[in-house]
């Protein structure tokens, strides 16, 4: 039996509808979106950096412009001090500096300030290192409160501390002496020095000292040979703070020192501003020389200063 297959004509076959090909999005449109997002991302990043740099620049100008103006004004002749307002003055005139050294006791006052600063640094480093080390390694009740209480002196303005200190020194005969001024400077610098070094010694493991003592060192030798070298950033920070507090002190030196031969630089500089004779040229020259050591210290020691300040405050 032969099978017969009926074939339909081609036109009568069911037609499958053709699907429209999926067209990709326009590469130009996609690329523009990517470029826009990248542009905005880059714009936000750059705008944040520009805003940060502009803010830092404004703060630096606000901080350093008075110092710059003081220096260039000290290099102008006294008769042109209030007439010339240019930001650059050339050639410099050293008349104010020459008059400062010839007509005042600036050299003697400079030596007094330098002696007080060196003595304050030396005594502060020695006493604060031993006190902070003892408060860290020795066990006794209330040592944390004891260290924290050392900062209570900074709750009061210097004038409030200087008046009773002057009355006490007058009783024991230390008024108008550099020894009394040194004690006053130590009363301000020593508490902060102990607090900073306490943070350093507290973060330092005791295993280093034990290893040194196993090798034959005593605890004092381990402190000198191991602990102090590792605490160099903290010691430099204490030295800088002690120098700043002593070198720029005005209140204690004004109240405790009366004779011209024992005055320090800030008080001696104030004496140039008389009631009728305002010697602004010498005042600006003296102030520039007072600020010069501070600039040199921060230029050469600012890394140690920042490292010591952050470690002493955070680790402690």
C-alpha cells in the first residue's frame, strides 16, 4: 500500500514571524554616559583637593603675614615705617637693629632668656623622665590620678598663679632672682612634661628592660640605655615645649623680676614702649630676633615634635 504524502504549496505553509534583531544601545550614548560619570567623579575629587589647598593657603597667609610684616617693617628706616606700605622693601635698612644693640641692654636680656630656657629644658627633662618612669613602673594606688592632677595647673591663667607665687617668693627671698623665675617656669613646664613622657613609658613594653637586666644591667642602667633612647621623640617634644614656655614667658618675668639686668627679652622689649617715646623700629627688630629661634626649632624639629605629641597623647 503506497503512502501518499500530500504536499502543501509553499504559499500555504505557516509562516513563522521573524523577530526583530536586538539592537545594541548606541555606543555613542553609552560612551557619553561613561564619560559624564568619569568627569563628575574626577571633578569631585579635584574640587575637594582644590578646596583643601585653598583653605590651607588662607590659614597660612592669615598666620604668617603678621610675622612677615613684622620682619620687613624692622628692615625699614624708622621715618618711613608708617609711610611705606609695600610688601617688599629693598634695600634693607639695619638701623633699627644697630640702635637696639647700642642703646638697650638687649644682649644681657638675651643671655638671661637663653639661660632660663636652657635651665628649664635641662631640669624639666631630668625630673619629668624620672617621675614619669616611676609613675609607670611602680605600683601604688592613685598613680593615674596623680599624673592627671599635674595638669590642673593649666586650668588657671598664669596671672592667677604668678601673684601668690610672688608673695611666697618675697617671703623666702627669691623675688628679683633668676632662681625664682626658674622655679616659676618649672611649675608650668614640668606637669606637661611628666604627662607626655608618662604616655611614652606606658606604651613601652617592660620586656625590653627585662632583657637588658638579664644581660647584667641594673634597672637604672636599663632606663638610661634602653628606655631613654627609645623615647627620643618624647624627650624632644618636652624640650621644645619647655623652651617655648620659658622663652616666650611674659607674666612671670614681669611680676617676679624688677631690675633691668635680670629682665628677660619679652619684658625688656615692653620697656621700649614708653608713654611718650614709642620706638617701634627697635621693638619690631627685637620681636623679630625673639621669633627667630622659634622658627629654627620648628624647621629642624617639627617631625619629632608631631611624632612625640601624637604618641604621648594617643598611646598614653
